[in-house]
């Protein structure tokens, strides 16, 4: 598929997810299962204590594969950007972490998700939050303007990951941090998965192989690259998900056993005035 075709499918899928949430359902399972997500990749990522002060619709709209706000070091006064912010859960959590002297941006290309996120911001009563419309391949922010970039299972959806990482590098300040959750592959995945659009949208088929992820980050200019597994998916986890996508789960599931994982991906933009050992602290 072309880049534009992938973007249109992503917009449609995530737009439908936002509309389901707005009408009382959850992002992945529809109105009959508003409290339980059927996808093992996106389920049970946030603790109740984290989300107790976040609007329920922000939680239900989550389609991530991790919890970057729990893993990223966010400090008061910093500027944070969430790539592919969806219903806004990670932006709202980040805004609380950076406090009133900080700023949390969310970037999304889907009108329905942006409308939902802005309503969630209103309900949360947070003034240091702004949601921007745009694509993660073309971030609408100036060079060297962001302290931390987070993202939750979105970079894998892009057909031009090199450009995404170059853009992330551009907008980060010197010494700025990339701290994203993403699906990562260990070893080769079956071609059938790579070609299946439903799995692409479901945060599987667009995933980078671990070594490729490291190479692309380095090529964009990043240093101090770390990829830390947070959840490894077994064949049993994938059967219901694959069956729901109209795929022969019995044939495909054993081929992906243990090869796909959610991971916390960290990297830094070099700072010419500081040693790497100081930046790592």
C-alpha cells in the first residue's frame, strides 16, 4: 500500500474508535464491552491510581501498547509532545507531571480523536494542554522546542518511520529525550502479517525489528539508545485478536509466538555542551 493509503486506513480506523467511545463504548470492542478491551496489546496498561483524575472517555479511547508516562522522566516546567495522542490520556497524565509551568502538546491527524481529546481536556480542567492537528511525519512545532517526546504505539503505524524519527530529532532541544512505547519485533515476522492492513492498524504489522529500530534512531542522530521489553506476546495472547481480524489464528499464531513485544524505547538528542554520562543521569 502507498503511504497515503495507509494514512487513510489509519484515519478511518481511529476515527471509528473515537466515535465508539463518544457513544458509550470502548475504543476496540464496541458498546457491549466498554470496560474490557478485547486486544491483549492495548489492555491493562494503566493503574487505577493514575487514571482516577482523568476523564473516563480518555481512558476508554486508549489504543496504546504501553504506558510511556509511567516510564518517562518528566520534570516540572518541561515541554512534552505526544505523537499520535488519540483521546489524550498520555497528554493529560503528562500535563499533571510537568505542572502549570510546563506544557503538554498532543499531535493527531484524526478529527474525531482531536474532538474527543479536546473535550477530555475541558473535563480535566487543565490549562497547560494543547492538541494540534497534523501528521507525525510533519510535526507543526519549531526546531529545538520540546524537552521530551512520548508516543504510545503510534510510530509503528507510520509508513515512513525514518521521517518520523528525523522530525522528532528536529523538534527536540539539545539534550532532549525520546521516550516512547511501541511494538517491536525480534526476528523475522511472517509475510502474511506484514501484508495485512488490519494487523497494521492493530499495532502489529507495522512494527520494526529491534535492530532496525536502533539503526533508524542512530541514523536520525539519536544517541544513548535503549530498547527495554515491557510485555512479550505469546501465541495464546494473539488468537482472539487474529480471529477478530478474519485471519486463520491457528495457522498464524504459532509463527508469532514470542516475536512481538511492547517495548519502552529511549534515546537522546546530543547536547554539544554536556558529556553523555551527565546526560544519562
